[in-house]
């Protein structure tokens, strides 16, 4: 079975691709600061269109580069409750749960620090910038965030960043929609977060490549993947200090912020890949891999039902005891 996709993808926008004699239909589009590839197995182009429509709707709700998004209306409300889409309310609740699960290593209130690291404008469209109120502080008070059905209220000065958890949640929602529309299987890859469900193109699961962070553009398939995993259900997310890199006052910084210092995490970890039950969960579990010791981190992943793969600056690869289950 061929490897379907790398967990961090640099695929360009393309037209629709129909493979396996019509069993699968796939397309890539620009989305959420990168590109998304959605594959429908045993479904129609109409289902693929509906999946992309949902993905773009999630972006319109959660992007910090869209002033009218739910997230930016919450961030600008200065403590007032904001009526939002039901998906946004669910995402905010997921943020709170993820913060608790990770002991605070995942913190969605660090947006002012992310902006200070140089990530203030969209990678795809630099004219789109994030503008926060003067009251914005980092970290915010996540314990003060309240979700009432379809209203979200955050303390004045607290701002939220959907970021990676939004990508993972979108991939999850897309796959759920595709199966609900009667397809046999689905894969949604959004900027490095992959959720899969149901049948793969060959009818027996999905083989997913973990991209080699040291492979240059145009690398052969053998060199592009540092590992390959096989999933029947679930998600793989990869975070990297090599993808969102900016120069601020002559100092190179990346977008993965250490909550204890408010600056880009100082680490020899280059990429962290996590396999978990959902894309949102896999995404938030990657963050601690840059902030705590690798041995401690990989042992911890096994206690929360996940598997991890870490690539260090010298090319060394480390994995949790649970990772081997997916080879």
C-alpha cells in the first residue's frame, strides 16, 4: 500500500484527483494559513464539496486574521459575553479541557506572545494581520472563561487563539461529515494535522508518512518520510519549530511559545508527532514535547492514551512505547 500523505505537507493547490478507478476523490485547497487535502473514499464530488465548505466555514469562525470571526469578536469584547456559533462554543470548551489535560503546557491565551514572536500576519496573505485590544495580556485568565450554550465570555485582557486546535477540530468535523453523507472513508489533512476514519483507498486503513524535518524541497519519497504509521481510525498531528520562523530585532523566533518565559521555546526538539483519538486531542498533546524532557514527555503520552515520535536537532528519533503499535 502506498503512503498517502505526510503529516506535515507542503503540497501545492491542485485540481481534483480521482483515483482507484473512481473509488476515491481528493482535492487540495488553501486553508488556515496553509493547505488542506481532503480525500473521500466511496463518496461523490458533492460530498467533497460539502467537506470543503465546512472547512472554510470553520476558518471563517476561528481565524484570528478575519476581524469578523467568532474568535476575534470574543477577543475584542473586553469582558462582554459574545453570541457565537455552536461549533465555536464547543471549541472553547475543548480549549479549557485541553489546558487541564496538559497541565497548562497547552495554553490558548498566549496570543500576545505569539504576535510578539513575529507571527502577526497570515503566511498566505501578509495583508491580513491580527489586531488585539490594548488590554490584551499574556497569559490570560482561562479559568475565568465562561461558556453558556452559544455565548462565550472571557475576562477583559484575555484573548484566545484557535491555532492548531482549530485545525485539528476542523479535520475531525470534516471526517464526521463525510461519513454522515454515506461515504466509506475519509481523510482530512489540514496544515499538518490529519484525521482519518473508515476505509482507506485500498479498503484496509491508511498509511501515513511522518515528514523528515531535515529533507529539503524535492526530496525523494524515501528521504521525505522519517517514519510511516498505519492507522485504521484516529489522528496524527505534528508540530515543528522549523515551519513558522520569524526574525524579530535580528533574533530568530518561532511560534511555539513557552508559557513560563513568554518567548519561543528553547529546545533541541525539532518536531513532535502524536497519534491520538482525534485531531484536536493529538494537536494539543504535541505542545508539551517542546517544554519538558523527552523521556518524561513520551512516558506521559502513554498514560493519556496517545503515542508520540520526537525528532531532535542531531537527527535522533525518540518514540513512546505505544508508537510501535502503529507501524
